[in-house]
């Protein structure tokens, strides 16, 4: 419904640039999976103890091909806590201070992407059942540890008198259709209330930055809300492939949105309860901490028994192969985009119009350098996987050529947010009364209504917390 043209910085505070070279540390990180650990499929070829990978602190060699771009190599013996401590505290501080942050994991199936992001297989499901209580389990990956860290930071901020609301959304991103993982998990958490039913998750490419809407935004007020979040992550679709006993062919995007309320000074004007209260000048700042666990980057012949043949022997369509083809296309677009950006002198004016994958638009702030970013290139040591490991390292080299000049998000007038949301709700409801139920724009308009109702609910929570 929306068309994005040239990226600009209109949503950022351009007077606040941070050119710290340390921000670029996360653009060249390689994590090496322990030899023969888990994974199933050809990963079992590593049990011989012979590795195809040699490494130093800043270089990696895969079957004789040497890569010297890594700013850091995560050795196989580095545990989850040490990895988190190396990268995430600075990212959480940036998120709390009003910067957008993207954490990305790239690599073939079975190379440790999901382990890095969320933890070993079954970890999030066990956490959702309450088996780990509210403590940080040793197996937790970057996201669950970061969520605990954000909650600690919020407690400190609230004690200092600051007003925040934290929400979480989880979506499986696919060209076959984006799916809300909270819906899939049957979440009954303390969620932002809305009246509309969920019919789809859509991306608004015209937003700055592009954003998903129509998904559930679950309020995370404290540790009592964590089990619902873990359950949503555990609801991700997986299936067995040649490379892994439990593999996903969709991208998993988990977003934390931090809404910060800044009260304005009282003035004349406004209406109703806003007059003289200062609400007409109050602002809301929303920063986003996004975790993107990309689908496996391997070629189809490596993961599908029938390779890239999408027709079944009976003449039907193998939707698993079609899904894999679409997913591989989005990763190919991401790789091509990195090459196109590298040729430009002014990254901020890069045009995304030539691309069609939702994934690129959600990562656009990283690609043009506005968001704090850490991208983990995960590789296997198995000799049988050396070809895919080289391809992953090649992608990492292209990614490492990006640069970060992080910028703070701009605040928006609370009165403007409320006015815009209400008007969009009425506009979409008006159009829905005139269209047939099977009209393709019904999904988009219904998602917009739900999104706006949730925004109004968050604003209500912010102002309520402030008044208390």
C-alpha cells in the first residue's frame, strides 16, 4: 500500500550524532560453533574432531580461504553470558537513551544463529513453562538476557522519576505471509487492549523507519510478563531438514519498543483535559531494539531432499520448497543491497525502491548507518559445511563495510499522536464499510486500525503512569 523511495533522517535528531568508532565493532563479528555440537544432519560429520576452520582473535580461515575483516572472533568456548557481556550492555544503554538498535544473526541452518539469539532448542519453551523461574538461565541467548537487562534499567529509570512503557512484538517474516507469534502461542498475557481482530501483519514502508503493524504489542511491565514472551518465541515454525533436526525457513523478528513520556510545560490552547495541563506540548519518544534471527542461508540442495524441485511426484506444489525459494530470495536481496550501498558515497540517501523484501526495509536503519548494530556471522566447523561457511563469511565481509553514525530518535507531540491515530481509525473504518470482505486492502486497513488502537492504549498507559 505504501511505496518507499529515498531514505532520509526525518525521524532522528540530526543535532545528536555519535561518531564513536566503537559503534562499528558489531559489524564484523564471527561466532564459531563448537565442533560437532548439536544440529543434526551433516553437522554430525564434525564428530570426527577434524575442523575445517582455523582462527585467531581477528581472522578466520575456512578450508584454506582466509578472511581478515572480523573485528572480533567469538571462539567456540565462549559461553552465552560472556557473549552478552561483550556486546549487549552498550546496546541496552543506547536503547534506553533513545537510539534504535538492530541485533542480527546470519548463517546456514545449524550454525548456531538461534542458539546465539534465543538459546538451545527447547530453551524458550521450557522458560515459558516456568521451569527456570524468573532468573537468567545459563542457556539464554542474547534476547532473553537483554530483556532482563532492559527491565533492570527500567526499574532504575522509574525510580529516578522517568515514565516509560515497554512493549514486545514477535513476528515470523516471510514472503508467504507474516505471522504474529503471540497469536500462534495463544498468549493470554497483559496485552495492550484493542477491539479489532487480528487479520494480518503488514509493513509500512513509508514510515521512518519502516515498521510492521497489525501484530500484537504485549506490554512487558515486569518479570511476571516474561513467560508469555518466551512462549511467543517458542511458537516459531520449525521442521526437519537435511542440515538440522529443527529448522526454520522464515526470518524471526522480535522487537522491543520503548515509549518514553516527556511532559511539556503548561500553556494556553488545547481542549478538554489537555487545556492548561501541558499535554499539548508533551512528547513521546519511541526507540526500538530489534532482534532478527535470519533463516538459514544455505542453498536448497543442501536443505531439501529434492533440491529446488517445487513440484511433488503427484503434480502438486511443495510449499516447503516454495517457502525456501522465497526466503533465499530475500537473503539474496539483502546481499545485493549491501553491494549497492558500498558503491555509494552518501549512504543516507540510498534508495530502497528497487527492492521488494520486507526484511530489507526493517533493516534499513542498519544499512544506512542510523541504528546501533551487531551482526553475528555464525559458521560451522564441519568440513562438509565449508562451502556454506565460506559463503557466510563472504556475506560478513560485505556487511563489515557498513558504518554506523547512530542518531537519536525524535520525539513526537503526544497530542499529534493521539489526533493522527484517531483520524486513521475513523478513515479506515469508513473505507471498510464500503469494500467487499475479500478485498485485499481489508487486511491492511484492519491492521492499521489495530495498530492505532494499540498506540492509543500505550499513550493512555504513559499518561496514567505519569499522573501516578
